[in-house]
């Protein structure tokens, strides 16, 4: 170590370079060389670029693990950021961006904004990425300094790498913030399309990916963009091709049906590049196949004539073969079934067990899919069963069961062959399938009872699935042939009900037992009833999910066939939304303030006017007053009442209009009947100050407290009665009157109802969908559907904003999540869907406290309607 | 984009590793790559659990032995998605927590592999270890914050200051080495001037030369009666340029080249689809089938093409099988070379799997045509297959192999089915099946005294050349 230090201080440049290399070498093998930090740092004062780069390499490493140490070098960075050599300027900016501590930001901003306007494209491109890095540490700062605007300018930069990085940085920020910083306007669109031709391959991918997120105004625009994108299909880089395919497929949806010619032409153009992807390295093939799997589900005609290219090669890796099989099943048709069957038969003789099984099951799936070819498929399956290879037979039995379920009573002739192979079956699924077949066709099999008997010998050791099937099959057998099987069924029922500790088995046993002993005819109807015919499941993704996934082609989603939120790791482990993964909640608050501050300075970067408070109405909770009693009942007083929460306390607001001819009214006593909320007045006295004179009116508030003794429990499953019965005594004349007022539930939301996003998702997911309540609130007052407004309004009522996100594939729609908690501790979760330009909202509410759900829902509805 | 990048040795040691995003998971990266390596080494996607004891032991053993079965993209328990490719035994990997484009990441990985090869001369563990500083320098320029940056060899040159240390290229193992078809030694030299391992600068004038390969890989599947069931050609034109001064080049292909199967045109060469490198200017391609480009340094693919459908297969295979007695099977494999007689197949290898555990003995005899180089055929009991090799297989000739297999139990359909398919590997130098030709390759502007050496090779290789038995 000491020697190294000496060498680092050497005056000979070559020795110095060697020493730094040695330091880096020991650093990369995991040795701690941080004690040499200052020594290495000293070497940076050199005009030699090689040495400088080495020092930076060393620094970048420590910027990750020991950022405080690197801060020591910050002056060097700032100095180098205005070096005459563009390479060094870029190096300094790049390295500073990697130091993830807040303090670096104060040094970084100025050099960064200089670098963004640097004359050298290399520096500009490095700076563009650095903006994304800075956003990771201090998003507010990025917006404050207007860096996002500059990134927008970079899209029209003359240098393609700068454009690429500008787009990349904007997409990164858009993804991590959930905000539409990449908003594509007509002019941006033109810039992007122009840059598409100039860009590096990676830049093209970034541009295409952001184009895919854009929704063209109409079919014509979509067509125009497609035309510009189509040449990308001939790119050698598969990433470019895939992203171009994504853009084209998403836009094709918009072109509408009147354009069927154009669509057909496009369909023809898409096939060759997709097939070409299958000639790349196996890794790329795998990704392509997963995507093609989705594409053939969405638009089967693109590749309908290309089934041959999906035939497996002898030397394909297994993961490619498996995917190819999936696609073959999806593309199989009556035209090509013979060819496919020949292939599948070959596959069934290969070595790899998993692949063989999949091939066998594919043959059965073809039979289920194509009615006309079913017979041929079954012939092949029978041929394979003859080979007596254990796993082939088992797989064949499993899939033949499905064929029977698809075409009942058509192919029983093969049962005999199946029965010959009973002893090869040892997997539960295969056994269960075989037993199901025996039970279903007991009357056609002479020795059905004997066959079942052999299985019954080992009943207790079997897998539950097999036990269940055995039970059912025996009962079926008994119903069809009661004489010979009485004993057997008795024994099975005994075993199922008395000896088994599997609840499913026991319950099913009891049901059968009871059915058989009370009404054998009913048992027949139940057990031997017609079963629904199963359907072809090759196009098995839900259309809604498929549409989402088509929009996600060329992303990981398309590999996993899952929507992105189901696997993308967020810093806070999963949000229900796309946004905010880079900031935690505290940041959110700070961030709002930042926007307010900056809006005062006239910079409103994100068109978030709704968030800036200056010109906007403040929401304060008000009690919705309803007339609850007229003068005839209340002794010359007209009473309005409602509830409100203020400062964490709940008040009943009373407005008395004195319409009597008599005297002032001032003092009352109040009493509440037991109610569903446990509300009772904190103080029974109600005083109007000043007294209400005849002809005028006055308001007062009665503080309410929670008193469990006052709560009427609501039976589960019933909706809570929101009514609160009130008795008022006029202390002046001892006159008593009664009225009832409906509680407006929002006043009971407590201020501690705010939730962590993670907790929210957990809770949201944990509640059964049956407990969801829906409502559509239409005819809302105009301009009240701005989500920012709603958010603010709700916040005033302790309805806490959790997150918002655009609805995928539904332009202009956004969902917003809120949580609330009543003072009793009941929690409610709401999902509101808004559509731009429509004065309506959909409300979906979930809660464990189902009785109160209706109230919470109507509270939200009335709040949405209120100004 | 990507969170980290790493290169693992065939044994799973981390050779290079670079982190682009602060680890949100908190765990040390090295433990992650170790877990990752275990995962790809012992990929076992166990869906079928319950098999009898014997089956489990054999299949799981098999599963564990098979390398390269892990799909290139999967999620690890740490929540990150890992991508990887294998090159020369090395594993190049990356991980990401985002919904990134998998194509981009995989393409980036292969690009990195290519660049490392361009700069280090060879892509091997030793080369990377010796040149790790250079590699890190390259990585810093190629990826910033996880986003791909400069990935062209020639553009990188101006940012890279380290010099490569050349290691002796690892002698290629396997049977595809042939002086005629293996790349010239020059192809293994780095694109920038280098120091050899003993620290001396390599001296000598840089030759101005360019290597052009028209490489066609054949995928053919024959039925057992010799019919072609399926055939495709994956072709590409590859170049490796050491031209001084990076002049613009013009490359002309057959004039009557037709692209698109359904275009309705007729030509001597008809490809289904073609795609091109970024740098290629296609202005004159439609009219004159001429491409112009400034060749990037290092190895690059000018274009890829794909041909399906009928084309003359260079070799045809006719197998036949006779059951002489219940325990004796005679298999005859006749192979006919259908290319012109001035060409020959080199390093021909024919493999035929035999059923496991039932072959008692197998004897092979060959009937050779004249002009065949050293040929041999034998039954390799350890691998359960017949291996037949020929050094040279002249065009127009016919070769026959007769195998007499003695089984230790009577032959069933199942046993018969486990024989085959016949898999053939070969390469044919200076021949291509598609007839796609380079009409000329010349420097666009006339430069006096500039005569680069042009090395144009045509190579046809088998990719998957299989005949069912």
C-alpha cells in the first residue's frame, strides 16, 4: 500500500498511470483502497487525459459506495466541467451525476445547465442523461431550473446522439414521476419523426417507444405516422423492429374498419420482419416468440400462412421449442393440420421429456380446437399410446379426457385402448383423468367396477385429486349399475367420510351419501347430469388483458404476459399506479410546495395550475343543511341541520329560523336517540348567541362525541340507517320537539386516514370484489371534474389522495385512488374514474365495513356534486 | 433502463461488474450474480413434480446437466429481471427493475460482446481480465445511467485511451476448424494499435484491408424418404474493416435480386426479407441493387437475409432401416452431394442417436467415393450415438454408411423411434446456395494509389440439417 502511495506521488507519468491502474485493479477485486483516496485525487491535476480518465474511473466507483468521500473531489469536478477539452467536461458532468447525495446538487446545477448548452454534442448528450440522474435525487430542482424545457429543446438538436439521450431522459423522468413530461404535441411529433431517421439505433428505440405511448388524433394521422415508421421494420437491430411493430399495431387499432385495405397491406408488411426475428440468436428468438404469441392472438391473420417457420429445429434450445409449440397450436387450422400433426408426432419421439409431453398435449389441444380434425388427432394419440412410453401415455390420457369433454359420446371406441394401459399410470393427474373417463363411461366398460376396484386398493395413499375422482366415479358407477357396486360405493363413502381428513373429500362424501340415501333419482340428476362442453382455450388471454399487452409489446410485460404493475419493482414495493416511484410521500408534500413557490415565479412547468393555490378557491368543509322540522312541529321554529367536522371535532350545525310572532329564542337542550354512529352531544345545552329574534335566523354548533353506549349495532349485511333522531327542548317554554336528520357521512372521516401506498394496495387487494360498491355520478357541475380540484376538495374532508394514473388504452381516462377512515376506525377505499371532457365520474368503493359502505359511497357522490 | 451489467466466467466468477442505479434492494451485488449464476446453471422449471422416483432422478440429473436451458429473460426472487446471453462460454448479463424493452437489453449485450471482441481482439476470460481497465473505459462510454450510448467501434475510438493487451487467441475447439474457412489471424487483431502481452508495441504498417464474408446457414429437414420438408437459409454479409481513412464503399449485389416472396417479380435470387445495418445508404438499392456505406471499424453485419422455400440442397440424405431379426437392425444412410464437383463439403459430421441402454453392439462400415478425405464411423457408447466424420466430401459424390445394430432385447416401436434423427454438420467453402453474389465492392471515390486488399469469402454452413429416420 505504501509503495502504491509512493508511486502515485511519482513525477513520472507512466509510473503514476501504472499505479492508478493497480489501485483500480485491487478495487475491482473488492479490496478497500479508499485510504488512497486523496493520493489518487491528487493525480487528477494533470493535463494527461489517460491519467485523468483513470482517476475518474476510480472516483465513479466510490461515488456509489462512499458518496461523502467523493464530495471532497467536487471542486475538481466543477473546475473540470469548464475545461477546454469536451471529453473532460463531459466526464466531470457524468461523474457528478453518479454521486447520489443531496449536497452534490448545489454544485451540479450550474455546470449542468452550461453543459446542456455546450457547443460539443458529446457534452450535451452526457448532460441530457445527467438531467435524468439529477431528477432521481432532486426532482423539484430539475423542474425549478427548467431542465425539462431544455430537454424538449434537445429533441430538435442537430446531433442524433443528443436527440436520443434527450428522449431517453424525458421518458425516464416521465416513467419515474408518472407525469406527462414527454407530452407529444404536433410539433414535438414532427421533431420526433424527423429525428427517427437520423438517430442511433438506441435512439430510434426510445423514440418509437414514446410514439407508442402517443395517441394520434385520428386515423389519418395514425396512418401518416405508420408510414414513417414502417421502414424501421427493416432494421438489423431487433429492438428497433420490435418497437416499430408495437407502434404499428397500436395505431392500427385507431385506423378503424373503413380502412381495411390499408390494414391488410400493413398486415402483409408485418409478417416478414417478424419471421426474420426467428433467425437471430436464440435469446432474441425467445423474446420474439413471446411477443408473437400475443400478436397472433390479436391479429391471427398476420402469420396465418407462416406456420412452417415455427416448426422446431433439432438444435433449438428447449425454451425456444416450448414457445414455438405454443404458437403452432395458436396457428393451427384445418388447412395445415395434417402437416402440424406430422410434426407433433415427430416431436413426441424426441429425448426431452418436457418437450415430448408438451407435444403430446398439443395434439390433444388441436383436437379440441378443430372439430373436423379431431378424429385424425385422436388417431395420432392412439398411435403414441401404443409406444407404451410411460410419460407419453400419461400425457395422452390427460389430454384425451379433455377431448371427451369437448365431444361427449363421440370417441368412446378408444376407451378400450386406454384401459389397456392402466398400469402405466402413476401420476395423479393422469390417474384422475383416467378415473374420470371410467366413471363417465361406466356403462360402456364391461369391467368398470373391477377397474375402479383396483384403484380403490390404494385409495388412502392417493393424491386428493385422485381420491375425489375415485369417489365421484364410484358413485357414477353405482348409479348406472346399482347391483354389483353396492359394496364398493359403501366402502368408498366410508373411507371418504370417516378415514380421510381432507375436508373437500369428506364434504363431497357426505353430499353423495345423503343424496343417495334420500333420493337416488335426484342423485342421478345431479351426478350424471349433462356437463358443459369445454371450449377451445388456445386464445386464452382475456381480451382486455390482451389489449393492454398489445400496447406493451417489446417490453418485459410481453415476455411475462402480465401487465407491468404486476411485476415492476417500485422503490416502495408496488403502487397501484405508474407514478411516484422515485419519490416517497414526504417528497410529495415538498414537491407540492415547490410547485406553489415556482408558480409564484411564473414558471409553471407542468401545466399543473390546479395545484397552485393563488388563484384558486379554498375548500373548507361545510355542512349540507337540510330542513328537518317546520314551525308547526317545532313551536314556531324552522330547523335546518347538518353535520360537519372541523379541527378534528364533529359538530352538528343547527340553523333556527324564528318564525314565531313571540319572543327571542336562545337556549335549548338537545338529546340524541341511540344511533348507528354512537354520536351524542358533548354538552346538552344549545345556546344561540346572540338570541334569534322573531323574523330572523341564527346558527349554532353542537359538538358531538363518540359514545359507544349510544351506538346501535347494525347487523352484518344490512345497510346502516343514517338517520339520527333528535329531541330539542326549548328551555324558555319547556316545549319539546323532535326531528330526524340524516348524517352526512363525510363528517366522520378522521384526519388519520392517510395511508401508505403499499398498505393501500394490500388493503385494496385483500377486500373481496363482492364487497365493491359502484356508482356513476353524472351531470356533475361543469369544470368540477378536474382531478386536482377533486383532490383538494376531498382533502378538506379527510379523504386522502393515494395515487392517480391514466387508464391504459383508454385515452383521456384517469383513475384516482383515495382512502378514508371513519372516527370509529372503519376504513374505506375508493377508486374514482374520470374521463376528460365528460362531467361524470365512476365511483367504486371497497370496505370491510360493508354496512357503512353505502353511506361512504353516497358521501363521495354528494361531495363530487357539491361546489 | 438497466440497473447493472456483469460478465461472468464459465465458472461463475464475476469478471466485470458495473452498477448503474443505486441498489434499492440493499443487498450486495456479488451475492446477486452468484444466485443468478446458480439459477442459469441449474435451470429447472419444475412443473411436473410427481414422477416416480426413478424418473425424478434421471430427469433432474439431465436437467441439471443441460446448460443453456434457462430462458434469456426471467425474474429472480430479488424482484429484478435478469437478462443474459452466452458468448464463448462467458455469460454477459444485465438486470433491470423496470418494464424495459427486452430486445434492447439483449441487443445491447450482444453489442457489448462485439465491441469487447473488437477492442481486445478476442472475447475470452483471459482477454477481458487482462484488459479490464479498457473494458471499464469502454463500458463507461457505452452505457450511462443504464442507457446505451455510443456503441459503434469507430465512434468509441476517440474516447478510449487505454491500449489493449493482446492475448493469444484461444485455439478453437470443436471440429469446425479448417484453414480455408476459419477466419484469418488478422481478424483476431484489435481495431486499435495494441501492446502485446510482454508490453511491446506491435509494430508494422497497418494493412489496408477489408474482409467480406457471405455466410449462409442452412436449416433443412428431410423426411425419411429423402423429401425436403422444410428449408430456410439465414444469410448475412459480414465485414471486418481495417481500411485506413474510412472511405465510402459501394457494394453491389445481383441486379435481378428480388425481395419479398409475394412481390410477383422473378429473378435468379429471391429472398423473403432483408434487413440492413444502420450505416447503409439504400438510395440506389431499389434501382441498381447497390448499397453505399462508410464501413464502421471492426466487425459488422451489412445486411441479413432470409430465404424459405425450395432451393437446391447441397447434400441429400436417404436413410433406410431393416429389421433383420428381432434383435438386429440394419441402418443404411446414403448421402449424396449435389453441389458442383469443384466444391466440397468440409468437416462433415453425421450423428445418429441410438436408444439408451438397449444397444449391445453396433458395427459401422463405409463405402467411400474416391476423393474423400479421411473418413471414419463408429458407435460412441457413452453418448449413445453413431458418429460419422469425413474430412472432405466432394461435390457429385455419394457416401454410404451401413450400421448393424445388435440389441439386447427385441426391437419395439418405441426403441425404433429412439433411433435418429440424423443430424449433419458441414461447411462448404466458396459456395453459397442462394446464388446471392457480390458483384463488386469498391471505394466510392477514386483515390489514386489506394488499393485496399479485399478478401471476399463465401461460406455455406449447416445450422440445422436434419433427416428423420
